[in-house]
């Protein structure tokens, strides 16, 4: 049985390993960190297209079980007035949306991979890799050297596999805002739970969603024109006060939510990776954030990584030559994923609009979602993507470019 080395134990890595197992490959996942990293990190949304990809692998219910249903989204002005009603995700023939704590998603995917007999080796940081006579030889920081028929780099935004494939590969691009977040055990609202509620403040974008249990999770994009040193970013009361100040002139519940958040963690940089010259070389390939990271503002980074995992497994299933499978994968995926990355960047620019552009943005949003569902679908185009596991990979190409 052909053997795959999958580098990265976050989201794309375990999903890729399970997809490859279904396609008939022996797979091991190598994670650089130890399990002690569990419990750290913000929340994320898995969109209908991501859940569809997971359904190909009987994983959708595993992910839903780790989070809660998020059936709709809504937009608000800086004065608290609604721009839209609650917009159901199933208007794009979707399977809904799920909100999940990032660390809970990591744990659920890794445990399911292990339950299916896929080994995950922790504290395994790749340092080098090369291909000799059709075999990939990977070297790890502890001195181990392991062989495989091909290697998949699913090792995230700061991928080592990316630079092994192409030492001249670009670094992630800072997009001018930070990612701030927080959790409240409970918060009284009169709104229906589960809906993603997005607020266009005068100085900062903010969103929250509330679990049926009452727990509220929020996220904000405070602007920083000059890229800060990540080591300089701190959480705590001073950071809380700075965030509250950004919303002081807005008539929204935002400032109050931040004030009563028990602990406001340090923010992190909002970065993306618009385009790589090379995704693959010599039986090695990068996928997910390692190949095309979208800003969290896109709301689709994890979902397109899940699409990647399933599509890559299909390409490898349908070709006896890994390099040919990788070429086919890139041809199928590049246009779509780079469009998602670009949309994430546009979302940030829209969120930071000045007074005049804000009026235009608000008018566009309100008008678009007053239309019947069939007319508004282009705005949610990222969620429409569907994968048929049993179809030839060529058939998936037209869908992937949607």
C-alpha cells in the first residue's frame, strides 16, 4: 500500500489523512507540537462548503458535535440598527454552518483520525525533505529520517514544507488589522442564539455568536497600519480598555460585551498568503494555509482547507503518479482558493471604510439581502462549492472554479 507522510496536525492534516485512507493510502500525521497546546486559541466557523467536504468522509457530525449550529448571519450599522434580517446559510443549498472552538476542533479531528487507525506522532518537527529514486525522505528535528511515497505539507501559515519545496516562497502578508477575541460564560441578549452578528463600527469591525447554552464568543479587527512585533502584543485590562475605546462612539452592545469579558487574550496578527509560484515539487505538496491562507475575515479558511484535503485524495486516488495528481489538484483548486483569499482581503478593506464608503457598503449589503434567495446567492458564492467523492476528479474541476 502506498505510504503518505502528512505534516501538520491542525485541521488540514488529520482531514487529509482520513481522506487519503479512504482513497487507499497508508498515512501517518506528524505534528510539531505536543498536545499541551490544546485549549489555546479562538473560535471559528465551518461553512456549508466545509461541512459538505467533511460529509464525503463521514466527518461532518464529528465536527458538529464539537461545536454548535450557526444557522444564519446578520449585519448591523454602527448605531446598532439592522442592515439585514437573519440570513439563513441554507439559502445557498447548504448544510448549515457550525461554530467551534479551534482547540476543540483540533482534538475532535485528531481523536477521530486515531480511532480510524491513523497514527499521529507529536513533537515531530520537519526540518528537511528530499526525493531520491521516487521516495521522499523526510528529516525531523530529533534526527529521525522517514520514507514515504509522497509528502503533504498541511503545516499552516508558517509552513516549513512550503520553504522546502520553494526556498524563494513568499512570507505571509500582514493585512493591516489584528485579530482580537474573547469568551463570556453567559451574556443576556434578546436575539436568537447561534446567529453570527456582525457590526460595522466607525473604527473597528466586531462580530459575535452565542451558543444555545448562553456562552458568547466575540471577535474584532482593530486596525494597525504598521505591522507590530507579535512579541509586543499583550492581553489584559489595558488591551480591553483600548478595544472599548474603539467602540465608545458607537451605539452598539459591543463596548459592554468587551467590558464584561472575564479575560481578554492578547491579539494576533491577521495575515494571508495570496499566491505561491509553486505548490508542489518532487512528490511533495502544500495544501490549506500552507499554500493559500485566507484572512480569518473571509470566514472560509478552514472550510477551503477541508475541500483541499478531499480533492487531493481524489486526485491521488485517480492517478498512479503523485506528481501528475499534484498537477491536477493545482489546476482544479488554484483559481477558487485564490479568489477566496482575495475576498478576505476585500472584506477587511470594506470593514475599514470611511464615512462615504461606509454608506455605499451598507446600502449594498441591505439591498443585496432584501432580494430573493436566488438573486443573493452570488454574495455567498464561497459556500456553494460541492464535492462528489465518487465522481472523477475532472468533474470536480468545474465546481471548484465556482
